[in-house]
C-alpha cells in the first residue's frame, strides 16, 4: 500500500498533542491503512502504543463499551504517554466519554469512523474544541498511478472515470471481479449500514432514493425535485422524509454537495444543491446497459480532485451556470468541465458560460479533448494534464 503522505503530513503535527485526532471518511476509503501507517511511524520512537480495531468481532466482543475500553487501556499501557489508536470507534458504546477520559490521562488518542456524526454538534460541544479532524477520501488518479506502479501495472483515465478510486478494488484484475466487489461494497455502505444504523422503516423507499441520487451525480437537485420523482415512481412520501434520507447519505459520506452562489442575489441559494458521489463507482455500478455516464462522472472526478488539492467549491449561477468557483487562499478560479468541446455547439455553450466573468479572475475549461482550445481569456486544461497537476497555478 502507498504512503498517503498528503493525509498523514497534517496529522503528524499533532502526534504528541492531547487533542483527539479524528480521522473520518467513507467505509473502505483507506482510513485504517492511514491509521496503521501513523502507528508504525510512532512505534519507531515509542513502545507505548495500543491499536484496537472495532470492526474485528473478537475485539468488540471483549471491549464493547466505555468502561471496558478504559479498563483495557489501563491494564495494557506502559508508564508515560500512551499512543492509542481506535479504529471504527463508533461501534463502541459511549465512546465519546471514553475518549474524553483517555486524553486526560496522558494518552494521545487517534480515532477513525465512517460516520460524520463523529463530528456532530453534540460531540464537538462536549469536547470544547479539544479535537482536530481529518477527512480521508478514496484514491485520486495520482494515488492510483502510484499504487499500480508498485504492482507493475498502469492506470488509465477511462477506468478511473468508470470505476473510481476505492483502494481495494485495484486488487482485482478483471472487470467482473471489480464490479462484484463494488456491488458488495455499495450494498454494505449504501443499503445495509444506513438502513440498520437509522432503523429506516421503509427500506424500499430509501433504496429508490439512493439509486436516483447516486446515478444523478453532478446535477443540481433539491429535496422537492427528488420528492416529485420518488412520488411519481414509488408513491406517496414526504419532503421531510426525502430531506432526512439525503442527510443519512451525507452522514455516511456517500454523497456531498455544494451550494449555488447567485450572481444576481449575491448570496447562496439554500434550496438547490449540486450533489456529487463520494466515488463515481456509485454511478457506474447502477448502469445496466454498459453506456456509462462519462460526462457527469468526469465532472464528479474533477470535484473530488479539487477537494483533494484543498480548494473550497461553489457553483456560480450567473447568466449561465459555471460548474465550479474554486478558491484557495486569495486565489479564485472559475472552472467549466466538459467531456469534449469538439462540437461547435458544446464549445459555444461551455465558453459562453464565462461571458459575464471579468478577466481579473482565472477562467479554466477542463475537458478530455487532445486539442488545446485555449483562448486569450480562457485556459484549456486537458484532463490528462489536470490529473497530473498538484495545483491550478
């Protein structure tokens, strides 16, 4: 497995801190590997290290609650600062109480979990700022290249656009095996985990919504528009139920969204969001005719890559919608994404979106074309070049 230095470097600054280090992200994105890499690094300077994996039934059967965890650490640790790694901590009852206690007893605590409720208002209020949080995501393209290079294999952009970057899927050499793994992962994350965790009483309705949202990635949706679709396909439901189900998908890191920013109103439009899949595999495994949605997957990939590189994102709504307004520090970029602008009508539409953006801001078009379509005011970045970049500058 590759060393995911992009994620480890900012965590390293807090190794000896009494702040609780929270490492979050969707199931099977590589959190446990990052946690293990950190523990191995710390073992080089300390022999006072405890690592517990609460997805392991044998561990959870012995340590299922706060008191049992505290007793185990007290019995196992050595004198001095103890480095404590708790993988998938959300499976332990009253784990916040355990973490708060442990950090007060000379423990440097690292925890992982697959639920954003790790960062819920209740928990963070209790901690009073005594934590730092880090988000791990599936592989981006450069990480895929590095990982496959270790196996004397090569990465292709087309494969990335279809089946995304869940690390474990690269252990399989055939498309059928890859799809089987991703289908099983989808069933576990999207259906089983969420339905069981939230005790959803209408699993068929939730599944219908999840399928619709995940195959509609890189599109602007609202709870009302999803409600209208679901009601037409499934029957009566409520907007409140739709909103609640969308919240569950976000809490499990299955989807995320960015707000529209209105150029006219000069404010965010709160009722409409552009929704993206955490990984484009969630779209592709729902395609049954082999005609993959490469156009929207490409935009979703650009979204994931920009987040990885540290940009904050919004959708700019002027005379025409611009896919991303990306900001980092004092730099702002307006970005359009298209699979190809070889057709004149597509070229005019994508370039026309920049019409009301003045030239003091960087304007970028990203597409999968080989020809350079740059103009005096718009920079065209070929997808293959974008995926190799560390930054937009």
